[in-house]
């Protein structure tokens, strides 16, 4: 019952924010890895022996993609939508939504006119599923800038949590959840690059909550990601694990032990954010976000590269007034296209 209460608390919070914002290839391992995540300290996990949970890069990880399966196609007046089944681990199928605009915005670059579109990835908090990508109004908003939108769920989330015991929830297995999801982002980009209709040299990523933390890790691992929009990311793990209201009191002793902290420290956005200098990044924080303590929000804002934006709102109502009706997504689309010029 305790885990169920925690889960539904997180679902309620994530759903509220969702309602507001709804109105490298494998050789990328050459990207510098922080010392805390060096290959010398790398350990493989027992569930997927060919994958390392010690780094967001694909160093030490060997994933073999399954043949993608297009499960569904929708043709709408302003966009097309595909549901593609992809995967690279046993018993872990990822439902990938690929949404492409039909109408090109004025001044679209030649490569867009030829059908090769920039891409924005969308990854929400672990309590959210992919049903929003079946909402036509939402799909129209996220493709309005002329970029294709690609959405999926992180590891140990929604449909990808069904094969696990309730005790093995996202935060309780944080190294697995973060590392595998960051690997997923890179493997998804590898797949998108094989399609011929999408430009994986022009990629942005929107992340919310845990999805924002994963976006930072993925961008640190993969230089194809040129722009980031981060809404309420988690991070600063020693403080977050000790003080976040999201963690039940009965779970906190295990998650604050030195061995657990050591396992997740190579995956702290605090380590990777400063390494993203030169990317376009916008950090949006809501002060009454229940998952992230104020001290962590302050630390994450300070870790941002100096040239990037930090925007703060008092509550979700203020966020809706400032960023609702697609205004949040417009900045990201423009930043992705500008990076390709």
C-alpha cells in the first residue's frame, strides 16, 4: 500500500504538470566521461549483462536493435503519426510515436522542404505514459514549429514497468532507470537516422521531471542533441535522495546508504549540465514542485552553463500563464532549427 500511495502521489503531480504543458551513434562513447563514471569503475548489471549502468554513454554497453515494427499509422490534416515498436533488450519493447508536420512553416530550410525534418524528442516524468501522443490537439502543437516530434516512455515507467515487482519502482532502481533511459535516447536516435525522413544532426529534447534529468544525461552522452528544454528536473542526488518528499520514509534508509549514492553519482545531472556549454538550454522550475527540494533547484540552476536561460514560476498556474498553449514548445523548435543553420 505504501508503494501504491507513493506512485499515485507522483501520478497526480505529473498529470497536473502534463495538463499544463499539453494546452550518438554507438561510437558516441568517445564523448568525455566524468571521472566518477570512468570505464575503470564501470560495472555491468545482472539483468542485462551487456549494458553498463555506470554511465549515460554507450561505453561498455552493447545493445542489438530488434527489427522495428510499424504498428499503426494516422493521417491527419496537419500531421502524420506512426506508432513504431522498437527494442534492444529482452522483454522491453518501447512504443515510439513519430509525428511529422505536413505544413512547413514560412522560411523552412531546404532540407525540410525535401522532407528531412529536424527532430524533437519528448520524455515526460516516469509516472506518465504515452497517451498524450494520441491527442490530436497536442500533436498539432508540438509539430507547429516544423520539427518532427518523437515520444516514448523511460525505463521502469508505465507499460515498461509491467514486468517488474512493485518494489522495483523507478526511484528505487534509479541507476538502472536513468542509465537505461539515456541509452534508449541514443538508440532511438540511431533508429531515426536510418529512416531517411528525419535529420538526426538537428535534434532537440524536451524533458519533464525525471525525463528532464534523463535529457541532461543523454545530451551529455550524445552531441546530436543540440537544444534542451528542461521542466523541473531532478538532480543533486545526495540532497535529493535525503530530502525529496517523493521518497517514502521506509525507502529512504536504503536510498541514502553510501553504496546506493555511489552507484547513482555518475548519473547526476549536476555533473553533466556544465559539460553542455555551447548547447541551447532552457531550465524551467516551478517553486512548489513537490518532487524536488528547493536546495536541489538552486543547485541545478547554478550548474547551468552561464549563457543559458533559467526561468522560475511560483506555481503551476503561473506556468500555464507563461508557457501554456504551445509557447513552451515553440522555443525548442526554433532553437533546434537555428542550430542547424
